[in-house]
C-alpha cells in the first residue's frame, strides 16, 4: 500500500496503532479467517473483534471475501489486502535544480506493436476485447489505467519543455510495472527494456506478475486472481550513466539522448526481440496497483548564462 501524509494516510496509520489490530493482521498473514475464528484465537468477544476488523476494513488493509464451500453453504473470511506499506514523504529528491514534470497517461501512446495476451482496462471496465490488439486503437483507450501484453512495445511522445539556454542535469522516468502472465504468476521473469529517443537506456528484469494480495488501488470488480500490482521503478539518466532505484543499469548518459536538439521526447517500453526472458509486461496507472500515478517523466535542469 502506498500512502501519503494526508488525512486518509493518517487514518490508515491510526488503524495500526492497536495491539489487537496488529494481532489480527499477523493472524491473517498466515491464513484467511472468520470473525469467530479470530475471536477464539485472540480470546476476545466477537463484538470486540468485529469492531477492530471493521476499522481495518475501512482503512483498506483487509477485505471480506465470501467463499462457496457447497451449493447451500458459504463462508465469509477476511484476507489481507496489502503486504507492505510505503509512506510518501513530501519530497524524495532534493536537488539544486529546477524541475519539469510530465504525466503520461497509459492510453496516450503514439505507436505500438502488441502480441497477445494483451488488453487495457479503465477504472470501471475492460476496454474493448481482451487479447485483441485492435483494442489498442479503440477510442476508449485514452481512459486506460492498466495495460498489458505478452510481447511488443508501447511508445509515447511528449513535448520537450526544456527552456532555452537551460542545461539538463537529470532525466527521471518512473512507473509501476510487472511482467505479464495469463491470470497471474508471482515467479514469471521478464526482461523489460526502456528506450529514450530511440536509444536503449537499459533493461530491467521484472520478477513476476503479482496477485498474492490485492493492489490497494485496484478496483473491486477486477478479479483477485489477476495481476494486482507491480514494482515502482525509478530510472535516472545523468551525465555519468543510467541507474534504476540507485543501482547502475547502463553506461548511457544524457548526452547520448540528443535531448538538447529535439522538440520531442520519445519513450518506448517493451520487450526486445533478443530478450532472454520474454515474460511480457503490465503497466499500472493511477487507478490500479499500489501507487496513485501514471507514467512520470521528470526533467531537472540548471539555467544557463
């Protein structure tokens, strides 16, 4: 779960400020459970446990799932909705540079080459047909907040807003991403490559396509067995090299991207032809997964004389 230091985030943190609720979370981390079973395990009344469970459910940390065990018998069990919590402090990077942020919505790609399995989804429904590449030219694609395919690429073109006489010092690309597998597979590596202005800046291997817990933002209508969330990755290109989450990814430098002379910035995300692990990719937008963001491109620059 990704939370910010606002009223909603503080309520989630408050919901953890209880020994009883922490004990409930620990119990549910082992296996789903009913209120009756939790009450028996914790040696508390069902009324007390129900009150604590309600607070955890309201905060989005757990959820209720009804399971059919026979034709006329169902059981209601609570399950964990998250496996970790990340707090977003107001500013993660402190640099002595000015900043330009460009949000790239998932459906605003300008070029693509897609091989099924594939599809797009908005916050309310699947867009067009699943596993039909024609969905990627449907008018509704602009509403996409989830995008997946087994092989190929999507490419975005955004304006280069670097001011005249400015010197680009750092370019950052961030997005929530995983591999792609029909339904889901937590052990499904995929070599995902990133290109800026037709230059390969690096390849990162996604470990899997996760569905062990529900994404904190993933809509309720999206089936629990499908991919739920990804990893939030930060690629940063400097005058020295390209890194991902603080580790060197390649020797590509800012000067290799020809950004000073280009009115546009082209971003391609996909699976290269020579990839060893062709496990596809899934990109999560602001209404799926654990992080309330689309693809973000940040330019940090200093002003020239």
